[in-house]
C-alpha cells in the first residue's frame, strides 16, 4: 500500500520524536523520586520542629544542626525539581518544533538542536543536584559515635 509523501514525512517526524519522548519518561521518573524525597525531608523537619522546643543541651544542638542540614536538602531538591521540570519543558518544545518545522517546511534545525542541548544541560544540572542531595542525606543518617559504644 503506497503512502503519500505527507504521510511518510509525518511518520519520519514521529520516529524522530520517539527519543525525546523517552527522555520525558525518564524525567518524569526523576520528578517522582525527587518529590518523594522532598516529602520525606519535610516530614523529618516537622518531626524535628516538634522536638526542638522540648530539647536542651547537646540534644538541642543536634536538632538545630539537623534542621540546618534539612533546610539545605530541601533547597537542593527544590532546585533539582525546577531544573528537571525546565528540562521537560524544553524537551516538549523540541518535539513541538520538530512537528512545526515539518508541517510548515521551516528550516529551524539550529533552534531544535539548541533547545535539545539546553534540555540536556538542565537535566544534567538537576541530576548533579540530586547526587549532592543524596550525599547530604547519607551524612544526615550517619549513626552517632556515642550510640555505637
């Protein structure tokens, strides 16, 4: 069954957009993980905030130090979320530009390339912040030496 050139062009465009769509699925999974981590950090901060007024001395200092670390973790997670969402938006823009370019016979390959590179840079930055936050969480859950004696 022969296809018209228009149908073939659209089919090729769909094939081109499969990779960015898989990237979107990965970004969605990352967003899910980041939102889950943020939820757990917020829960921990609320628990510490409840303990804070009743504590004193060394225990109070430990709560304050952990609350400061939690604040930094929340900031990093929020930044990673922002960058991941920005990457997803840029990836959607790439897909849209590919279709517009084909349907309107526009020569915007450079714009598509720049948008895709920007999407990847945003994703890389988000992943770096995620890695930093994971390292911070490992530091936060280390067992104190006095408990190991």
